[in-house]
């Protein structure tokens, strides 16, 4: 065990608090917004099966590895590598994680901010007038393409995130998670139950869970693996940072496996909410990124108590997004507090302010600043937000996960990592298999993701 940090960083007050906070980090728009449309575009049940395999064989081992690095050092993602591999280049992996967290937060918060606008539209009955796809698209374009409105929504969401993180671990992030996550689960279960009562729900469930093996292609596999990494907040230092606040006595295998379980469960429940509703309305399941913000509003009016369903659905999205932006901001805050001795208060406001400024082009890239967004993009058809997703949500995230596996498997060594995971007498089931996966399978899988992205130009 290593701990060279004298700063009073705080700790999780309970295992439940950590699990809720870490699950909240993993459970975000990646589960509620991204997973359903990605599954819809890539074969439904075929994609889900491959995704579940990758969560078990790649995502969960990497998650446990990150938690082990964090807890053994009690440091942020940069300090952890400094403590375990001093006077080497390995701390640059942690710096990449901090930069990746900043980059993802800058575009993720834009999409997250749309949820606030959609809550307002749901409350005011904008989806209760029998709108069609064209009208729903116009609503989204109006919301996302309005310069002042987009920036104000972004500022509001960044402010919410900052207000939570500035209060610290147990009083801020953990307390918020203990309130938000139970509310989130209640909304999720209620909405899933309501969706299952709709006519045509069986078709939606068959699409989601029935596997057509002919639809399993290398492209589907690559996208599923990328989705597993993104949805579990891996490769960006979030789980190293959260793991650093865990007390030594904590049962790390149970805590880590619980986070992976809840993250996967939520993604599936999101599919159970959305696909029965889609088939009930006769909508296409492969509607792409507009599934949540364009297609779903056209469905609410056709449902009994559709307005309540709409309000609940977008509140659910907002909570999921907030618990993730909290963890992204904490990665950066922990770095400056630990490594540079900044106060938490100062760090939160400085980082939030800078991230807001960087996020503004993404907020404007849906239409208000078309020239800027296309000028800065490698693809003339893509916006600044898409560029940020490609750079940080695909390349940087994957590279971070790759080097984390190489570090734990080959530099720090599996025996030491496993000893940390099993500290306090808590055995890791299948510990030998875990070590094999981290050393060999996970790095190869991530290299294949990167090769897939480079060769095909497909992004997750």
C-alpha cells in the first residue's frame, strides 16, 4: 500500500454511498440516451448479447483494476501513477485521464443540459399536442439551435454540477448520490412498468432480447465494446479517483461488482422503457441519436398519462446526467487539490468556468454557429461537439483504458493489484481469470477498438 499524500481528502462514509456514487458515475446518458439508440442501430438483441459479454470480460476487470490503483495509493489519477511508478512516464497516463475527463465533461454537459429544456417542455405540455416527427425535430432544433438558450442551459447544468462537487466527498457527492440514485431507480422502475403495459410491448422486448446471430458483425462488436468502456466511465481516471476515497476495510470485490451490475441493469431497463414504447407507436428502433430527444416526444401523446411519463422520463435523464458530470468534474478537482494544493472551492469554480468556456462551441454547434463548428471539424458534416466526442470520447478514452491495463498487468503486476483488491480478507472470485483478462484480453480488445475506429471511421 502506498500513500504519500498528506491532504485531508475525505472518504466515502459508507459502502452504500460509494456504490451509489460510483454507479451514478457509470450510469448516465451513456445508459439512458446512448445505449438504446446504439442497440437500435446495431441489431437489438445481437448487440445486447455482445455488449453483456464485453461488460463481463472487459469492462468489469478494468473497473476493478482502476479501483485497486486508486485505493492502494489514496491519490488522484496522476498522483496514483506517481506513487506506484515514480520517476517514470506512467503519470502521463493519469494526466491523459484528467484531460479526457475535462474534454468529455465539456461536450457531455451540453447534451445533459438539453434534459433541462425537455423537462420544461414536458411540464408545459409541449408533447401533448399530437406532434409528429417533423414537429418534434423542429422543437429540438429550436432548443439546441438558439444561441442564448443553449448557453444558458449549459451554464445551469454546469452550476448544478459545481454546487454538488464543491461540498466534497461525503457531504457533496455521496449525499447527492444517496438522494438522487434512489429517486432515479424509482423513476426507472415505474417507467419500465408503465412501458410494459403498452400494446406492442412484446415486440419491443423481442427486439431488445431476441438474438439474431446474423447481425453480429465486427462493426457491431467494436461499437459494443466501445459502449461498454464509455458507459462504465473507464479510461478517464474516474474510478481511480473514486477508488482513492475508499477506506482500506472496504470489500472492494463486492463494491466493484455491484457498480458493474447496476450499470448493466440500468442500460437494460432503459431499453425496456424505450423499445416497447417505440413499437407501441410504430416508430423505427434505429432512429439514431435523435431517439430520446426527437422520437420519444412523438410517442408520449399516444400514451395514457403521457405527460406524466414524459416528465418522469426527462427527470430520469437529468438525474443520470448529473451523477456522471459530478464524477467527471471530481477527476479534475482531485488532481488540482492533491497535486497542486489548491482548495476545493477554488478548484471547482476555476475548472467549471474553464470547462464552460470550452463547452460553448459544442453548445453552439447544433446550428447557432455552423461555420465555427464545421471549420474546426475534421468532417465538414460534423460539429464541434462531434469532434470533441471523437477525440476524447473515443480515442483518448480507449488509449487511457489500454495503458491502465498495461500498467496494472505488466508494471505494477497482477499479484500486487490482486492483493489490494483482496485486502482485508475479501476474496476476489475468479482472481486468476481476472489477472489473465487484464494482462492479455483487455489490452488486445482495446487495441482492436482503436484499429476499428481508425480503419472504418465508425465512432461509438
